[in-house]
């Protein structure tokens, strides 16, 4: 699912960052009494009533200022309007209607996207402090105290009611996101696969700003390649265009079946590469590591690929379960091989193991090593079954699942992995309490 984007906009010091933190559930955005504290942008996933969405916090808008920083913040808001699927205009109920609020309402009306007014700093929702905002002609005004949480449930209910539904994707098409740091050759790689120059290729890092869908058919299977902007470290994302390019990449990961993480072989695995790989793995997507620019790797010999693979796995042991491809987008070396690998990984993500085979495997693992026993209580595991695919997820039932230690869960996880492989796919175990007999 390509999660929708909800952006918070408004004047400085109206409580946008407090609202962001209230919805996200932590204090990731700086909150201060000083106007205009939020200069940078923040984004994070949020969830309410089963609906997931990306929430974006923007800097405060100072409409009449010509200060360079204020102009930059105005640009942020315009970018938010362009990029978001829904907008939240936050106003200050203690101050009342400000001329900038009215100008922002005009901007949002012209955006032709769902939006709503949130009157912040209303400690008592039964008061009439916020009624004057109705004269802006924007329909319902939602009172809220972002500081103490009063009214936040009603606001979130209204948000999820208004968020547009994501368009349905083709069920039979495998979506493949090409991801990685800027300038590692993602666009060149996709162009080589497609056989035409569909995507802009430039030596300047970060040329690709948007996520671009490129369909193709291979071995009677529809594929959709998504070439994305590079993911930089969050601290490096100081330009508005790059900020939203980074957000689009995160959305591309969420909507993909398989992600090709492209790494510049001449630079080796970087910390940011590992962070991107972890994003993919935690999202339950298939993962393939593509070591690009292998044609110009200086230290190449017959064992170079295995040596590099070993070094990567030493940094992140879970990558031992991921296929590696050493390639060159420039020369075309092994480029088309990625299609077979991606389809194989998707096949692993969608595998179903029969309950009898799952229980046979669990029985073998229990015969080899029983779960540790708790003081005064017998700990037993009774049976297991696969409950989901994409990624493969198994539920293991017992009398005291909460007493199973992490190291034993890893033992079971590794045992299932050894049994069935699931190459390139995360594998998840859920420990569940056995139902009492009725």
C-alpha cells in the first residue's frame, strides 16, 4: 500500500510540532515557546483506527516577511501543499483569526485537496474560544489541545475519514523499487533493463527527484519498476525538494514487493546503505543487494565478490539471507539477471508451507532443544501454523508464550529459515497463547 501523506501547515508558534508529536507519540519535533522554532521538516508514519499514513511537520509560515529564512518556510508550505494528499491547517485559538490564517485558507482552497482547520490551544472543547474561525468559511473547525491531548481523538477520527483511499494496484504485477543512496546508478540500471532512456541520467548526485513507474513484461509476468530518488541521512536532507524525494522513496518501499538496494561497489557498504536495508527488511519487503559499478572495482579477482559479501554480512548478519548481484549498469554486465532473482525472491515471499510440515519442523526443533523452563511453571510449545505471506509469518502456540526468551525465539526462527530458506524475504514468528479447551 502506498500510504497517503498528511501535512501540517500554519503560522509559527501555533503548535504544529506539538500536534505532530501528539499524533506520532514521541517528541521528535522540537517544541518551544519561541516563534519559528521548526525550520526543518520532520516526517513519520502514524496510525489511527487501522489507517496508516505519513505525517509531515513543516516550518511556520510568515507571510509578509522578506527574511530569507521566512521565504524558505513559505516555500516549505507550498511544497507541502503540492506533495500532500491531505492538509491540516493549525490555528491558535488563544490569538484568534490572524490575516495569515485567511491567506492560508485561500491557498488550501485552490489546492483542491482534502483539508481541515484545527484550532489548537483549546483546553476546554465546550468553550467558544474557537468559534470565530468558522467565519473563514472552511466548514467544521476542530478544537484541540495538542499539549494535553484533549480533542485529539475527534481530530484523528476526522483525519482518517477525509484521507483519500490509495489507488488500487495491479494484483498480478510485481512491484520492484530500485533504491539506494544518490548517484549509485539507479536510473542507469533501470534504463539498461528497459532498453531505452526513460529516466534522466546525470553525474550530479540526486538528479532523480520523483519516484517513476516503468512497466515491463518478463517471462509472462508483469513487472513495475520504480526508480526512486536517493535516500540521504536525515541530517543531510536540508533542501525541500530532497526532503520530499526522501519521503517518496519511503513510500516506494512501502508499496513495493521487492526492493533492489543498489550499492556503489567502489565505495563499499556504507552505514546509510545498512539503514536503507533495515527499512526494507522491517517493512517486510523482499530485498536484493545489487553491487553496481563492478566493472571499475579496482581490487577484483576470482574471490573479490565472495570477500565483499562476507564483509557485508559481518556488518549485518541478517543479510546472509539476501541474494547478492555484482553488476554494471554501464556495460550491462549481469543486469538482466536481476529479473530472475527478483521474481525468485517474490516467490519466496509468497510461499505457503502446509500446517503439517510446519508442525513437523517445530517437532524436530523441540526434540533438539526444549524451551527454557520458568521457575515453578512448565513452558510448552504445542503447535504452529503459517498465518500470513508477504512476508511469511508463522504463529507458534504454547501455554506461556510470554516466558519464551528472545534467544530461543531466534533458535526457532533460524530453524525455520534453515528448513525453507525464504531467500531475500524476512521471516516473522509470532508467539501466541494456546486457547483453553471449551
